[in-house]
């Protein structure tokens, strides 16, 4: 069995030896370089633009403003909609008004990037600066200016989730607590920024686009609509290696429209690679939310009601409502809550649009809920682990209907899990009783040590579908083709493992290619921890069909039904002398003899294809436990011990799953302690380089004790769930809880993530 084997990634050798093939490494002859002029203002009207000096600059081939490209100034459609959404069109390169610092307003095409950048400085734009909005509080103020000229409100949409009567239950609850929590903005910061290259073939009327996207088929569909071209005339290819995605690259941007269009206009290949400064101000971000949450509970700590009012920063445009929709569905978490009311107002601001970043709306919801579980424990003088245990959904209650809706349009129904075992496993591995004793001893000696816990549920494996194709090549190898594009997850390894088990062909005879719209007609993309649970079953089913085709063809050739497949040969009665190789099968069924009839019963063209559409989302889960020490004089936090319990159902490759979880945890530590995108009141970014925006390194990521539970999902034949985001989602909540627990003698209240040293210091009441 290859499924379940911890095989090292096939990709590692080329990546570790500097032979990765990223977009900027591809040999694309005679490519011109593109550079974008971006707005320096958060909100401004464009009264005019003088391009003459730039057009006359050395090496410049063309310069275009948004007004020069009106034929493609069509709205970039939001991914997830709502009937009540007030949508302002997000144009590829707006000709008349800009709404955030970093929005593209012009493009220069030159012989190289240096000349293109030089020419940008020669463009003279007449901006009329308009009032800007830089927070949800400012957006909702009674006298707030509008983030978009002509708007009557800064509210994009209001979302409401209800189950039962939360208001009545709160009124009748023996105890109730409320608090306000803030989670700040942050970015994906993938190793490789965004990039697009395009080449037009006028004789064919076809354009080939290389794009570091997470969703090639989605990009093709959008371009087909905007360009008015047939999808078959647009080929979108994600390069063999893409240096991380984390959500921002799953979105569709104006640069992806402008670069190929300019290539077609000029009849030349054009390439644009985002630099890091651009990435800071133009790639989509996430996280910024304010939660005003209230819970009702009895004297044992049992939850009776939950009400949460959420302000969500949508940014300058609505790229989709997936993040706020996921937040409203994630707040109740793994707990039984009889009465729920969650209201979310999404606001337009004059900052870069927000959309999914690893976790996608879940870290904010988990932060609010887990912090309230800590507050309940403190209020009742109970242990926070015990309060959680008393409220957890039990293992025999699945499938469990929460009573509200998930973002995929289905009732929020947890398919499988064992939340109590995750919590008890985390407590056991952090040695909870001994940790509490250590905390008491540390306090006695003047040290501030605390323990934090967080339990979460993650909707994953979303539809609508994903597909796979397997073909017997003429070399006698199996080629597995996925629509999904990889960004470092190990697809070339994992899906070869699945195909090997399904077909019975040794893995060494199987290769995997991904992310090319010309190879497979339909697909959705890599996002939302969905691919293993959607593409995995598709590969498995296509593999079973391929096995059937191989055995059937071999039996016709050998004249016997008693055939077995082993390695790359099919033999009769297990006799290697009476066998055919996969190359033999390909030569007869795929190639044939020119003009000669196929042998009787042989079906031509050995290729199988399968699409898998889940009935609804699956739900991964986990529990984190943190032991930290805090220096109240500096606000510094040291993580002494960290435990992760993770349940993603059956595991295809344990080694790769561990890597996904631990990589997610590194992202989570950044969200918990370091990463904070700041804007001033005029919408000017204040953290536009790594001098001001700290990313974690190996030094800041502590060792982790990681364990897995395996509760298979009944929603797909492999029993798998998602694994890419679980390390990130609860980390800010667990760390914040540990910091507040450490500083309890000083009466500190931790209400913000990230909990930076400045925020820790400010949270401690001091004598005036």
C-alpha cells in the first residue's frame, strides 16, 4: 500500500539543489518586461495623465493608461456573492478613480525591467486627492466619508446566522459575559510573489499565459469573459513550481488581465514579475475583524447562548465574501451551543482588498470564541481545560448539525471527529498538571508563565468538484493530470501514491502534471484545504478505471481472463513468461498499426478521467496547547512548549501532512506574535517592507509536539480531510490565552492579535 506511506517528496531534489522551475526561470524567448505604475494615494480622482515622456524613454515599447485599454475595463467578478451585496466594480486598471495605495493605473512595456521602471518615473498623473477610510470603525462612523465616490454607505453587506433565540437565552442565562476582540491585517507573503507572462500566436488566434495562480481554470474563465474569446483559445499554465500561494494567489487580479492583453496588442511576449514592494501594497490581505461577542452560561460553565457582532474589513473592493461567510460559520467551533446569533457587517475601506489568507476567516472566529472560553473559566474560577471539556461535542454525536449554514451553501454539519480526544491528547502531551505546578513555582519566584488552549473545527474539502485524468503514454508509463495547481504541497508525490494503489502499477512508473488548462478541460483550483478531499477521490476513481482498462486489454492480448498486474507488467496466471508490459499494451491499443484493424475486443486509447463532487464540506479539527513565559518589562514572549493535536481523517502521506501542519504553525506564530499590517488614518501603508513587518524565521518557531487522530470522513471514498491550514487557525488564540494566563497576577487583558511586545506592555495596568 502506498496510501499511508511516509515517502519523501519527488519535488525535493530539484527544489533543494536550485533546479526549481519558477515563472521567472522559464525560457520564454524575446520576452518584453512590464512594470506597473501604482497609485500613491488611498483615494483619488485621476484628472489626467501625461505619458509622453515615458513613451519617449530609451527601450520603451509601449505605455498604456487605464483609459487606453477601455476594451478590457470590465469588472473582475467577486468569487462568492450574496443577494444583498453592494458591489463596486473592480476594474483591471481603473481609468478615473483609485481606491487604495498600490492600485495599478498604468503599464510600461520595455526591453527590460530596469528600463520599464525608469520610465514609470516619467509618467505625470494629475490626482485629486479624496477623503479616505482606513478602518471599519471609521467606515461606520455617522459622518464618515465614502470609500467610493457616489456611494451612500460604506457597508458592502450584512450577513446574519441564527439558530434558536440567542437574545432570549442570554436574558435567561444565569451568567453572561461580553468582550471586544480585534484581529489585525496580514498577508500571505509567499516566497515567490505574483507573476504573469503571455505569448500570442496570431496564426492560431490563441494566447498562452503563464501565471503563478492557484486557480488556472478560474483565471481562464475570467479572461474568456473579459476578452470575449473562446476558452479553448486561452491556455493558462501554472509553472512547474510556484513558490507558495496561501490564498492571495487564488484570487484574480487586474495584472492578469492587462499583461496578456498587451501581449496580444503588441504581438510580442510580455512578462511581469511582482517585486516585494508591490506585493506589500497590492497583493490581497486578510484577517482584519472586530468581534463584539457575548456568551450566556450556567454555573457549571455550560454554554447556553452565543451572540457575536463582527465588523469585517472588505478593503477597497469585494473580491468575494468567502472570508466573512466562513467567519460566521466558524465562531461556534467544537462546542454545543443551543442558541446562536452571529451578525457580520462587511465594510469598504480604502486599503488593499481582502480575501483568503491561510485560515480564511477561521483564525478570527477561533480567537474570539476561545478567548471567551478562557473568560468563562476565569469568571467561574474553573480550569479552562475543564470548561472546554464540558462543552465539547462528543464523539458519538456525529454527524452533528450546528444549526447554521456553511459557506458552501449547505447546513453546517460536522461529518466526523473526536474533539474530546484531541483536547485530552494535547493536555497529556503538554503534561498539563505538571505545567500548572511549574506555573505556580515560577510565579512564586517572580516569573510570569502561562498556559493557553484552543480547540477548533475547520470546514474543508469544498466543492463544487475537482478532476483528474490518467493516460497510458506510448512509453508505457502512466501520466496523471490534475487541474489543480501546486504551490509546494507535494502533488507529484501524493497523487502518484494514490494512483499507484488504485491502478496496481508501481509508483516509479507514474508521473504527475498539474495546473495546465490545455491538458484537462475543467477544474477549480488549490484553495480552502480542498484538493486531497476532492482531487484525491478523482485520481483514485480514474486509477480504478485505468486498472480495469489495462487488465481488459492485456487479457485480450494474452487470450486469458486470469491476468494479474504487477510493477509494469500484466501476466497470465502469474507467469512472467506469459506477460505483456505496459509498453506492449500502449503499442497495440494506443498506437496500433497504420491502416490496420485493431485486434478483436481491444478498445483504442487507454485514458480514463474522473470528476469528484462532494455532497458538502468535510471538517478537520484540532487542539493546540501552549506554555509561554512573558517579560512584563519588555512585553517579550517566549514559547516554552507547544503541542498540536490534528485530525484530518485518513492520511495519504504522513511526512507531508506533518510538513503542512508545522508550516501552518509557523504562519500561525507569525499571526499570533509578529505580523501586523498597519495603515495610518489616510490609508497610507506603514509596514511596506520587512523592516517594519516581521516574518518569523527558524529562530522564532519553537519545537512542536505533534500528534494525529484519524476519524475518516464519510463524504469521500478515501476518508480524507484538509491539512494545510490547521496549524495556523488556533495558534493566535492559544498564544493569547497563554499570555493572559501568565499575566493574570498583573490583571492584563489580551484582546488583540497579534500580541506584539508593545500590545503586551500596553495591556498591563500601571500605576499613574
